[in-house]
C-alpha cells in the first residue's frame, strides 16, 4: 500500500474501494500526526459539524456552522450534498463522513479557531476518531463531542452542570465524561488535534447552555436537518 501524506488522505482515496483493513492501516499512520497540546489560539469563533441523511439512503448532507465564541451567534455556515461511499463500521466513522465534510469545509467562508466534531477525538481504539482525523487533515484544533462512549472507563459525574470525571483507557486519560446539565446523561469529550484535556474543559465552561448537546454541534445538527428536509420537499 502506498504511503500517503496526511493532507492528502481521503481526498485522493476512492473510499468505496477501501477495505476496512486498509482503513485501519491509514488510521495507524495518521495517529502519529495527532498533537495533544494546550490550545494556542485566541478563541474568537468555534465551529460545529454534522451530517444528516434519510434512513436507507446514501445521500448525505454535511454542514458546518461557525459561532461567535462569546455570544454564540451565527457567523458563517456551509453545506455539501453527496453520497456516502463507505459502510458504517464502528471505529471507522471518519472514512464514511470526512469526504463530505471536507467538501463542506472548502465552502466555509470563515474558518473557526476551533472545531467541535460530532464524534470521538482520541477516545478511540486507535486514538484517531473523526475529530482527530479531521484535525490532522485540515491542520485545525478540534474537539470530539460524542453522545455515547466508544471505549474507555469512567465514573459517573455528580448530578451537577459542569461536573466531569476522567475517561481512561487503561492508565491513559483520553477525555472526560462531562455533564452539561442536571438530570441528563453525560457526554464524552476528548481532544482531537492541537488540544488537550485541560483546554477542552476551559472551552466547555464557555459553552453553558440549556441543552445537553453543546451549542456548536447542536446548531450544526439543526442546520443539517434543515438542509435535508428542504431537499425532500
């Protein structure tokens, strides 16, 4: 199998012809490019991404939203409609969704200082969830924000907004279980690229809202469904 430069991954691959074993080899290569470090930018804008599709359909609607980090007002957004060419396989979600997300990213006029992705960062069996994968490809700071745990062990956070506990794989802390509001299940936050756990906790404190899902990914989810429903009608 040829050696691929990180910035060319997925853009030049025919993912429909990619085997799961080959995808895993690519993940193991790309994981060496992930950088876990304190966030080094001034946070003025924060982005969210999501993909929506109809059941039994391969047509998908990939979107980005960019919010002002202080007011959480919309700054920019983009979308791309395309076909899902890789099957759903746990642990290989990025190969299914990133080709479409990259197209929507290219159409985004204002790139955010930080991206929050709907999925895992390094809280992944090969430490390369969709947030880490996307961050390496675009050289962007990213956070993985997942509604459910993929891997790791944690203790239940106390029933208070902002409570969190470490999410660990063996002795390695790969993220946190974070309770965004009382009486809801925690979400699972992990560094993607150019972030660390301390930095993502600082960001989460700025994203206090009325909902379980943080506003960047919540707004992206709303926009993706809006685009999908408009296409149906």
